[in-house]
C-alpha cells in the first residue's frame, strides 16, 4: 500500500498553520456536502407536499379520471391506485419465491464457482436499465398480444428478483453455522434443515428485503410504459388488460399543459412518496433490529 | 442393546438415508432451477432486445450509432443514435462530476466527522434520497427545479462563464441538459455515497491511527490512508453511479427538453438514449422507427452490461488485494 503525502517534507512542522487551514477547509466542505444532501431531500419532500396538499382529497382514490373533461367535475386517479396494487401484488408473488429459491441455492447448495457466477448474473440483472427490461417484456409478451397487467407485473418481477435474492443471501449468511451443524448432527436432512431451521431464522430479513423491493418497484415507470400504459379511464382489477398505475399516471399528467392535471400529479406523487418513504424506513428499522438480534446470538 | 441390534440398525440406515437424500435432491433441483432461470433470463433479455432491434440493425448497421438524425417522415425515414449518445454521455458524465466530490464529502462526514447523534439519522436521510421514485423527482424537476434554474442559475453561469461554450445562451423552455444533470446528480448521489461510506468504514483502524500518530491532520490521513486504501472500491462506486445515470429514462425525459442535434450548450435541450426511447415509443409511426428506438435500447443494454461487469471486476480485484493486506496486518 502506498501512503501518498505521508512522507517527511509534507509533514513539516513549520507548515502546520497551512496544513491545519487546509484540514479545516476540507472538514467544512464535508459538512456542507452532507447538508446539501439532506437539504435536497427536504426541499423535494417540502415542495411535493406544498403543491399536493391543496389537491389532496378523497376524490383522488374514490373517483376515476374523466377523459377530455370540459367541466370542473371532480376527478381522481382510482384506476391508477387499483392498477398499482394489482400489478405490484402479482409482481411480488412472482418474484418472491424465485428470489428466495435462488438465494437458498446459492447459499446452501451451490459450489463457490457457481455461487460467484450467479451472484454476478444477479448484479448484472440489477444493473440492466428499467427501460430495457420494459423493451424486453414488450418483445416477449406484448408484441402480437397487446399490453396487459401481467406483462407489467413480469417486468417489475424482473427488477425485484435480484433485490430479493441479494437481501435473502445476506440474511442467510448471518444465520450461525452452529445451528445448521446442530440440526445436521441430529440426523435432520439437509433440505429440512434449510426449510425448517435456516429459513425461519431469516423470515424477518427476507420480509424487509421484500418490502424494500416493493417500495423500489412501486415507483417504477419505465418498464410499465411498454407493458401496461395504453389504458382507458375506468377502474379495472383484471390483469389481463392493461392497467393504469400511479407512476405512469404521474408521468402522463406531468407532461400535460393543464395545471389541474399538474395538481393531481402532485397529489398522486405525495401519496406514492409517503408510501415509499414509510415502507422503506420501516423496513430499514426492522432490518437493523433483526440484524442485531441475529448477531447477538 | 446388543451388538446385533446395532448392526441391524446400521443396515436399516441406508433406506431412510436414501429417502432423505431424495428430499435434498428435490430442493437442490428446484432451487438450482430458479438460479438457472435467472441466468437464462439475462440471456433472454439480450436476445429479445437485439431481435426486436434487428430490422434497424440490418438496415443501418453500425453507421446508426454515430449518425445524427431522427426523421420519422414516411418515405424519408432516417434514424441515428449520434445526438442521443452525445446527450447520454454529457448528462451522465456531468452528473458524475457533480456527484463524485459531494458523495466523497458525505461519506467522509458520516464516517469521520459526524457527531454520534447525527450519524444514524443522516445516513438514513441520504438513503431515503435514493428511495424517491424517479417519476416524482422528474415531476419536481420540470415544475420546480427547471424554472428556478432557468431564471437564476443558468443566466448567472452564462454571464460568468459564457466564454466557455458549455455555458451558452439558456433556452426559453426551462428544460435543458443542465436540469437533467442536476436531477441525475440527485439520483446517483445516495448510491455513490453509501457505497463509499461502507468502503471507508472498512479501512483498518490501525492504519488510520498510525497516520494520525505520525502527526498528520485529519485531511492528510484521509488523503494518505483512506483514499488509497479504498481507491478501487471508489472507482467501482462511481462506475455503478454512472450506470444508473446512463439508464435513467423517466426523470430525464421529463426535464431534458428533447431535440435531435449535438449542441455544446448545457442549457439547450437534448435527449439521452433512454429518454428518447421513453419519449417517442408511444408515438412511433412505423415499424422501422420502433426498431430504431429499440436499437437505442440495445446500445444502452451493451453500455450497462460493460459498466456493470467492469465495476464488479474492480470490486473483486480490490477485495482480493485487501484480503491480502489485511492478512499482513493481522
């Protein structure tokens, strides 16, 4: 290891005032950097809330939007809320078992070489831009068959699997080996040890990983643009048709020239933001608790 | 219990043992199939994207990549990725340039400077920044940030640094590559800073304390110990941030303004690969235009694959190097 700058001439005592001043300057800059990050978060949340509050009322979740509305009749985004619940729900059901199984395989069964290779694949999948996932699912399911909620769910599931797998792997690695050895030593087969000893120990961690993944994909717009965006204004629970979702609705309303549409976009953005902030902060809090519980063992 | 009983018990073992191994085999095969499926999925993504882009790849070949054109008028159709490639490079490199020093500052603040009471909350707040959906950030970017930049920051930069072509005449729309750079900076800041924070936490205490004991100031210790020790990881964090910036479609579409030309003016509108796809996909008029848009997606996919593989290669290499260094110190 090189230790640049830590050689005699640079540490000369007569330069001490200058060195101290540089140090103070750098420390101040680091404080400012942290303040900027926190400030940006504050400004974004504040301005979303400020623009959203006047438009926030129950019509938002109880009324459908009206196409080409010429009156001031109250409009909402009920169809988008329902669509997001359906699409994200199905995506979670698709991604959760696959993600957990991949993690179990990599952590409990796979030889090191396969584990490294598939972990790399997971990271690559995690790095594929969401819009490319959208194009992929468009080619896989939408061409010739039309958009559907299922296609949207599949696209979101592609984004969720690496998140769920990585967080499950992390928590499986925290389960003490003594537990596995005790179980195997009692004659319990490997699969039962995995399913009834190791997995229950990690339920908390898997849950938080899943919640974080849900929070992440609930705000995704790009994959849904290709798979579930050409929609009417009616509420539908049927994932065989394209369903409106909150992020796509915000995206479309934000491009509209009508200020009333902007107001609804802000209101929907606030609801989405609050949902995501609460779930991800809650999940993180749970994760820390779980981790310290597992580590204390 | 006689020895005969024990032998009988031992001979019975293999039968139960085989049933047990059967269960192992089932779980291993099912879980292994899931792992295989994920691997196949990545291959399938590459194949499906290139398959859909094929009509455009066949027609235009590699010349598409550098050509500056997007003309969907039937009969005179001509498409090229040049200006979007330019927009992608300018916006993501710009965001990286702004985010890198900020992220280093945040990570150093969180690991070295912050009082204990601030450490946890500020870490959580910075990670919360990563949780803001891109569409919300884009909405804020176009309706709040854009107008502010347009009316104050851009004219000021133009009058102060106007001799540099990058800081040209602000566009009237309030949507510009500059707005996109700021929005992307906000998006990649939490990623880069949280990875850097973990790297800095991993620097051995004996090295840091050794430097301080030599009489260095805190900043000299950071420059002499923390940065060299985590340089590989920092590079990987920056590359991952770059990958995120390259691929962001929605927020960039909302704020970048659009346009098909290469302008060395940050305050003019433009488009990145991802934003062009998001902006034009629904309005695509012909199969060739759709295929060309997906060709843009294929370029983006290749970019992101390269970026990710390089970043991981760096991470693995520096992990190996540090494994040895740590062993030496133990």
